């Protein structure tokens, strides 16, 4: 006696983001910009952002850099920290470490 087993194969891919999706406007240059670096609290997140900053600093002359760490990867960024960075920075780069 044979028993037939049906196997369902799932496709784990997702559709690409449509061209009409809304995204933040991008500056023409980072020269003269205040750049925010926001780590998520995981190990090595700060180090990753520092490396990204070094690569960008070879190309652009930043006005200032604001580096912060939200402190807890499992919680949303505190509102006051988001508001501080939004007020001080022209753009913010975030990272996840490990």
C-alpha cells in the first residue's frame, strides 16, 4: 500500500517595491550637511555607523555629525530622541548591529 503525500512549496520572495512608492527626498549633495548616526543598541551598531561615516567623510565635507544610540534594539526609538535628531540633522543613517 502506498500513501501519496502532497508537498506544498511556498515562495518566500516578495514583490518589489513599486516605483510609485513614496520615499523621502534625497539631497543633491551631503556637503555642508549635518549627518545623524543612530545606532539601534545592538553590539557593533555604533562601529558599523562609524565605518559608514568614514567612507562618506572621504567624499563629503560635513557641517556636523550627531551620533546617538537608542539603547534598546527591541523597543522603538524614544520620541524625544527622534525629535532631537529631526531638529538637528539634515539626514539620519541608522544601523543594526550584531
